[in-house]
C-alpha cells in the first residue's frame, strides 16, 4: 500500500496530539533500513490513538509489533477490540441508539450519566471500553483528561451527529491487532524487547508550551520535565544499542526562542522542526500552525 492510499484500519478514538496530519512528513523521515525491510520489530511505547501503528503496520512489514501505553483505560480498549470486538460493537450500538433518540438537552444529561458510570468501579471491560469510545466521540474536542483521582472530567461536546459506532473500522482494527502484542506498562519496561533490529517511535505527552496549554494528564501521573529527562536518558541508552529511534514533541521555541530544553536533551541527534496544526483550543481562531519536533538518532 502506497502513501496516500486509503488504509483499512484507522484510529478508533480522537486523541490529542494524534499524528495523522504528520504521517507524510514522518514517512519521509523513516530510517532507510525500515523501508528496505531490514527492521523486523516495531515498538510504540506511547501508542495513544494509534495513527502511527495503523499507518506503519499497513504499509511496511514487521515480524513483530508491540504497543504500550500507561493509560489503562485506553489499553483496555485495544485489548477488547482485539479479543471481543463483536461484543463491543453491540454495546456501542445500544449507546448510539439511546443517545440519538434524545433531544439536545437530554443528550447532555445522558452524557453526564455515562461519564459517571465510566468513573465508577465495577464495570466489565466491554462496557468500560464502550463508554470510553462513547465519551471520546461526544465530549468536548475529543479530549481525554482526568483529575488527580484519575476520573474523566471532560465536558459535553454538543456535536450534532457524532460517530459513536464505526463498525467496519472496529472490525478492521481487530484484524490488525491479532498480530500485535499489547502492554500497559511504564515506557522503560519496553527495554527488554528492543535491539538493533527494532524501530521505536516515541510519542509521549507533549511538554506544555505554556501554563494554560497543559494536556499532559492522560492519567493520574503527571508527565513533567523530570519524565521528559528520564525519557531522553532511555532514548540515549537505546540509541547506543543500535535501535532506530524517532521521537515527537512540542517545540518550546514557538513561544520562547531561548528555550533550548529539547535541543540540549537531544543534542547528539537529528532534530527536525515540522509545521503542525494546533487542534486543542476553545477558540478556533487560535488553532493555527506551530512547529513540532521530530528527533531522530539516524
């Protein structure tokens, strides 16, 4: 399948910082060894919405694919789609039917009810996954944000026709995931699987450009500068092993030209600045293009 052709599986959730808009640039920056079929394993320690997973796995051949994320609720959806996609589809069909038969004000109340159920313990994995997808499709801007207690707290999104059930895509994602190993671990726990025949794509929670743009709370653990430094040290360790590495992050120079945080952390690597559209802002006029970083060790 060539770049630009329609893929059969695509992200099943909207995700802050999703990479679909940057796929073409990322594809150009992939290591030649991957394009030549010399890399046998692909690992994504922060899989998120999975745009890179779906693109790479459908355009390049790997003997082994491993995905990971510390967000347990998200990883449970991947596992549910892999193992119980038909039950998930039935649950989403019920949610979609119940939601669309309501008027606008009642839909808001229904959203609040599902959000409360999602935040309570005791749900089976099928319902938990279905509620996650429902909330993702109907909440404001498709955000996933939690409070310090780990509870989802994004408000209602007021969309007229949100796509709650995308049955064909879920079935295609399930087929793709049959050959994918799925983990819910710390990113450093991927260490044991990475060797010189591995391509690793890191897409961690981005470093906030300012105090009001912090969307690092994808779980109850804050991914702050100390975590960014820990990740950079892990990157350096893997690089010395011979693995091919690519990492995405925000570019601090968008707001402070003197901020060399990542330039210093990754000074031994190839740092590329690429234009990307800012998607997270309540004011649509402030969703212009900014630079993001692609950091390569090759």
